[in-house]
């Protein structure tokens, strides 16, 4: 090798030659047995606690879109009847017989199905700059709101708040009684504090869902920042079946109580074949009723214990000396 070639060689370094000290633990059967056993011992009690907490959640659900005094046996007929009411809607009741005590707070949700709030075009159809109250946002910042950017009349005024998400604002309402006595449903503090404080400004909407014949949903009561139902609606759902919080009942509902939810049915889900339900639910430290987390912990814990048992049986039935290169398959072939 010439001296010029040697001069281009980098100086030897353990770092550049990847010769630094490294810890290379050897996962022995004993270590695997201990590790899997620990995972099983920890995960199974956690899973059991999660399942127990979820099982204590009391929840009742009642569908009402198909029984709200609109007549007709198909969605098309019900939609036609709803449209003839010019936004006034119809009224009906959902009756629940509480078979297990529901400790306060009892959360009141509405549930929609077959509504794809996660559709890319729908999610993008909004202007966060406009909702924040930015002064005179440029048309470029509002372009995503199309096709609900301008009013459909000759004036073509800018809608504020614009976009499909705002335009389709859910506008059914509920009143609750228990054994004939009216219950107060607290509709405050139902939205995320960060949304109320940072994402929605305190301004009056303009040209927003004024015409009942053309609007997709409800209007905003007062200023945008003060309408927490609207703020909750604007946080789009991940799945096509979703629930959104409507309010809280801050008294206990005793076993045997007859709860009646009076529904003002105005929101048109008949056009896309969706359903509407009202849900009353308590919560645990994990939230609402959902067995998935607990079942996952239990499944991982049980599988880990099974693997620990399998490794233990293998190490007892067919023990192997670790680090013996003679046991490698190619060395065994040479020996024979």
C-alpha cells in the first residue's frame, strides 16, 4: 500500500471502529422464565382491577330516531316528515327503568351511528383561524371550508363559523325527569378547558345556519365560546359510531327509578341511514364502560404465564448447556 493511500486512512478509534464497550445480555431460559412470570403476576391483577371497575359502571341506552312521532316506516319517509316541520322538529320520550343505583354524576350522552366525522374532506372543512377569532383571516385560510364558505344566496357572504363540521352541528335537545320530578342537567364544563380557552373566541356568529330549509344542523346560542355543545361537536370523532357528552345529572338515581328523557328531535340522520340514541352512564376511574383494557391486560398476563410454564418445562425435559458450540447444528453434522 502506498504512503498516499495510508495518509487517507482515518486515525484508529474505538468509536469509529464500533469497538466500544457494550452490554450484551444473554437471555437464558431462567431469565425468560422470571421475566414472563413477572409480567403475568403484574398484568393479571391490573386486568382484574380494570374489569371489576368497568363492571361497576351502570349504563342504559335508548334509541329514539325511529320512534319520534314522524310517522313512516322508512328513513326516506321520516326525513320527508322532518323537513316539513321547517326546523321545529318533533318530540318523543325515552323511558328507562333503573335496575341498579346510578351514583352521581350521571353523564348524559347522545350517540350517533353511520356518521363519518373522520372522513378526510369533512375533517378539513373548517377554519381554526376563524374559530380563534383572528382578525380578518385571508380567503386562503378559509378555502378549506368549502363547500360551506359562502351563503347560498346572491350576496355570497362569508359564513362564520364556516365549514361542514360547523354546518352539521347537532341540535337535538333533552329534558330529564325522575319519577315525574324534573332533574337539572348541568350543561356547563362539558368541553375541554383547552378548547374553550385557546381554540374558540368570544364572538357572535355571522350568516350561520340561518335558513332552516338549507342548514345541516343547529344554530349557535349566543357567542361561540359560550356554546359548549358546539365546542364538543367540533372535536371530531374517530369512528363512525360515537358518543358526545351533552350534560351531567348531579343527583343519584336510585334503583327502581323511572327516568324519562324528553327528546326534541330535529337532527336529520335519516338522510344517511344513521341512528340516534340517548345514553345515561356512570363512570369509574377508567371512564365509561369498556372491557377492552382489562381484557387486554388479562390476555397478556395469561399468555406470559403460559410461556413461562413452557420455558420451564422445556428446560427440565430437555436441558441444554449454554455456550456449548458443539451443540450447533453445523458442528453436530461435522461430528457425525
